[in-house]
C-alpha cells in the first residue's frame, strides 16, 4: 500500500490525525476508514492494531447494551396502564380559552410563567420579548433584541428579571425595571455563550444561575453575575432542544432531550450523564419532569409523547393515537401529575390521562403550530404559545 | 407544464433525509391519501360528476373524506376528522376544485387528489420566476376557470416590476407551457390545471392562510446536499443566480465515534448495569399514590375554592393563598413529606418556630443556609461557605450541629477549596436527621395540629396575647350573645 500512488477521491480531515489532506478511502473489516497516506502507512506498520481495538470495543459495547436490555426487561413485570385500571377515570374536562394575548408580530416561540402565577414572559421570531400580566392582558414590558428567532425565554424566580436567547447563540438576562419608560434592552447582560443557537434556558432555584441548552449539542450552567461557565454537559450527539430542572428542593439534577432522540439525566455538580433513555423515533422537542421528580415526559416529532420512570430506568408509557400524525412540540403536567398536556404541530393541544394512557380531551383554537405549553405555578391555568402570533390561556 | 416522470418527481430539488422530522409527517400523510384513493381496499369513490354543460372529472366529496378518516383512523368526533383533513389539504395533498383556500368541509364540496409530482416530500422550493411563468401562462389562456384572483393579479403586477428585464424570457416560457398544455386532452387538462393551481396555493398561499412550507429553523440543517440545485417546476434551467438558501448550511458533519467515545460508552453502560432499579409494578404503585394524594390540590381535576380566577375573573383565590393564615388544605400538604413542608414558605416558618420552641433549630437553619449558599453568585460563595462553617461546625460554634465524624471530615476537606457543593454530604445527613426525628415530632405538635384543625390559637400562649382574665371572659360571653348591647357596655366602661 505504501508504495503505490493513488487517486485521491476526497480531501478533508484525516480520521486519525485530523490534518486536512488527500484521503485514501479504504476498508478495514468492512468498516470505511478515511486516512491520509501517512496514517495509512503507520497503521500498516502497526499491523492493523488500531482498527481491531476500535472494533472490539464496539463489540463489547454492543454486548453490554444487550445485557442491560435483558436486565431491565426482568423488571418489566406489568404495564402502568394495567395497574391503573383500578383507578377512577378523570372527570370530563371542559377547558376553554379564557384569555388571548395578542401583540407579537410573528411566531411566538417560547413562554414561561412568573412565580406570582399571573405574569408571564414570551418571546417571538420577530426579536421581541414581552412581559404580560396575563390576568389583565396588560403588556408590562417590551424588550427588542437585535436578533430574530428568540427561541428561549425564562422568568427569574424573584420576578425581577427575564432571560432570553436564540439564534444569536447567546442567552442574556434583562432586569425588569419599574420605570416603564426605561429602555430595558440597554440593560441586557450576556451570560451564556454557545457555538450554536440557544434552544432552551432556565434559572436554577435562584436568579444567580442559568442553565442553557444549545444546538451545539451541549448544556451549560452559568453564573449570572460574572458570566462564568460553572459546568458544561457533554453527551448528546446532536442539537439539544430542551431541558427541565428536577423539582426537588434537595436535588441537583436536570433532564435534557435532543435531535439524537435521546433524553439524558445529568448531575449538575459533576457534569456527568447519570441516565439515558432512547426510545423515541425522532427528535425530542421537549422534556418535563413529573411533579414528584421521579419521572419525566417527553414530546417528539414521531407524534408520540412518552413517560419515563427514573427508578425503573425505562419508558413506562407511550401516549399516541392513529389520528395524531403531527409531531408534539411541548409537554407539561398538571399539578398532581395526573394530566399531561401536549402541544402539536397540527395546531392542537391533547390532554392525556398519565396513568391510564388514554386521551381525555383535545383543544382547538390556535391557527398554527403550538410551540410551547406550560401549566401555571399553582395549576389553575394552561398557557399555550403558537406560530399564529398569539398566546392563549385555558382553564 | 413540465410534468416530470415519477423518477424526476421523486428526487425533486435535493435528497432529503428520510427520517428528518418533515419527511416523517409527509410519509404519514402520503400513506393516508394513498389509502383513501384505493377503492378496492375500502377507499372512497372517485368519480366524474356531471354539472351544467360539462363534466367534472376525478372528484370526491368532502363528506366522503371525513367519513373515511373517522372510520379508518378511529376518530370519534367529526370535528377532529375535519381538522386533520384540513391539515392534509393545507399541505397540498387534497384540494377543493373551486377554491384557493385549502381546507376540508364536511359536505358535498368537490375535492381532488394531488399528483405525486407535486407532493411536498419532493422538497420543492419554487422560485419566483416559476411563479411568474405560471401566472403569465394563466392570463394567456382564455378560460373562466383560470381567471386570476385579486391577490394573484397583485402578485403578477409585482413580479412584472421585479423581473422587468427578463420578462421577455418569462413570457416565452409561458407561451411554451401553453403550447404543451394544448396538446393534452380536455379532461386531463382540467385535472392537471387544478393540481398545478393547488401546488401554487401551497407555495404562494392566499394572504391570511397558513404557509405550511414554513420550517422550524432548528430543523433546517438536515439536508444531505447543502448546495441545493434548485429544480424548476417548468424545467427552466438554473441561471446560476439562485443562491443556496442561507438556512440550509450543513450541520457539523457527525463525527465517527472514536475509541475514547466507545470507552466512555462502556463505562456508562457498566454503571447502568450496577444500578439498582425498581420493578415497574412498584413504580406504578408509587406514581398512583403520589397522584392520588395530590389530586385534591390539582385545579384541573378538583376545581378550586371559591373559584378559579381565570374563569370567574375574581382573584380572591390568590388573595387567600397570599394571606398569613394558611388554609387547612395547605397545612395538610405539609404532612405529606418533609420536602413538601419545606417547599412552602409558611410550612418552613412553622417548622422553624416549632424547632425554636424545642431549642433545636440549628439543624434547619444549617439546611437553609446551605440552600442559600447554592444560590449565591460565584464570587460570594467562598466567604459564605466560611461563615457557615464558623456558625455551625467550627469548634465552639454558636449553632453547633451534630454531624457524624465521617461527614465532618469530608466537609472540612471540602472547605479547603470552598464551593457551592462543599456541604452536600452534611446537608443530606442533616436532612435525614430532621426527617426521622424532629419532623415527626412537628407533625404531632400543637403548633401543627392547631393549624391543621383550624383551631384558633389561645391568645395566652403568645407573649403579645397575654390578656386579663376579664377580657377573656368578656370575649367568650360576647360571642355567645348577640353582643351589641354587651360590647357597648364594655366600651363605655
């Protein structure tokens, strides 16, 4: 091999030394390898050691995966909906639109409730972030950001600030002033810096720390005051689209979901991936913890929502219907965890009985995709944000 | 019209990833419309309908489509079937033959199926030149059914201004298309014309209608071929001026897993194998118990007293929650677990009060201090951590807490490099202590039980409430009589 001249079909980074050079496209044990000629020589000299070790490691990994599946399978002694047969069915729900928040000039991409149970913040494709008193429909603050597609926004626990970010690859914190005439955008402070769009953000239990998820495949924890990166979370192999903090007072974990179809649970202290779930057939658009923190739900482009329990380390329910063919973009639980709300790309919101696995109701009203659904902090209302430029409050 | 062969249609502009989010939905809709058209397999009847002086080829009624959807997709509510059908129409798979607006109606309105050549799964991104050719062609044909709608006439005028220099070229292309169309037979032309119109209704929708070709920008980077060669609907050669859409830049090429990646995976899998997991039956019981316990607190399930503010426009419920006296229902929640008690600020206060009365509040105060430490800005953490050590753990600390020697050692080690999590072990230990010891006593205490049964607290119990026995007497008497006369007496004396 070393002595032949060859026709370089491709040019690019070598799989072995990463230097950009003409590549030889060869096969080792039916695996395609693109090495530069130097590395091919090295490999030949080492007698195929490199190729073999990678392949044997992969085999080991496959065996472990099979073993894990077997072990977990032994614990799957019954289905959740079977156990739930003895529970009374939920009374018929008649949720209606109680408020329509109009004011955004383009698709509303994200929203978050304030802890005071009536205010909320929303962000839009047109670069505007609005803080509303949803009860009175009053727009209390408006912030214009220099970039469009503000995909993430969050209300600070104190109610004194909001965070927002998106296509600018940043997440900024904006203090809310009581002075209406003040230009809030001027006080904006950049906190998070990613190398791709920011898809989600959340304050941890204080105004001082911000957790973000990004299209660059990572999540990160930031100190708001200094902008310093406190911890980064690597493990997803594609864009991370959503994150949610565990509701526990004592816990230090969060869950994330992404385009690699995986939902990962992370330890905030160490940055380690504690648990991983892969059963969806397409992008996971949203993840949300069950109120007790022992389980979480996910919404996916495969048109299903799924329920995973952390103690059993497996999926315990799938929420789907033949008539639901459009992806689910967002999910949230009611206060007790009995109901699951899912917003879809077919402009509807489905309401599921979490335990029995059946659909309880469907909400029509929006005129374009639902981008986000969130239950208010005291569970009295559901807010939905949509590509039809509006937000609706349901109760 | 350059009706391509099936092959041409299938490849369209670029090769999309078969499992990209958009493709998944397109394939599902295509499966549905294919099944609807399959008469032998329970599909709807597609017929030629006679009307006035002409025949309308290849149509089906809206009501038939709605019926089929309800039957074959297990839909109980016709409204749902209409909604789904309207979405399938909005994406251009079925269309009303006499309307630009793509919705489904549950009546005798005639609908036609779109040709696979025009299906959205072919990833068409038709240029304005194509649209101009189309509108121009329509004006050349003297047919009432091809008359431009107002918004189309406006679009045409705008395009004429935009393409002023190359209008001659566009005009020629339109003429060529008209020639090709004339060669086709009447019925076929009706069908093809309507399909072509439906295609443009998707890509240049009526103002006010949803443009279903809009993409979620986060999902745009999936195209295999980043430098899309745009294919013209009418076979017009690409003049090289069309730029690859800026949003279709290829995402980071997915790295092939390296040895380190696989090794990490193996370590992770081994950890998972070692993990002790619960059986689903046990987990299911736990989930059911939790949900059962909290259902009375869930407004969507159990309603809210006096009323849900969003429904009644009356904020009394919120005012009550904010008041200093927590309701019995709220107090009951504190009894579910120590976590629940600490989650509620009022619960926290009452628990602290109880501990103070027992002179054992240092544990809770330590726990609260550590929670606060974790919420501080980075630069304050070190100082605060030291303060906590001095207050609770140092030799002769004023609020000395009881830690086992192991946790004590660990914690003092951690403090050599103080951080937000320096006290994690200690905090966990203290939490367990409170849970097993003082929390249980709190639940049995008068403080808690009084609140739970909404018994009014005896004023004599508090410092401020030390009253004379005469006052106590008159208060109780005043309550039993319709007190005006007596209190009037009291006030005067």
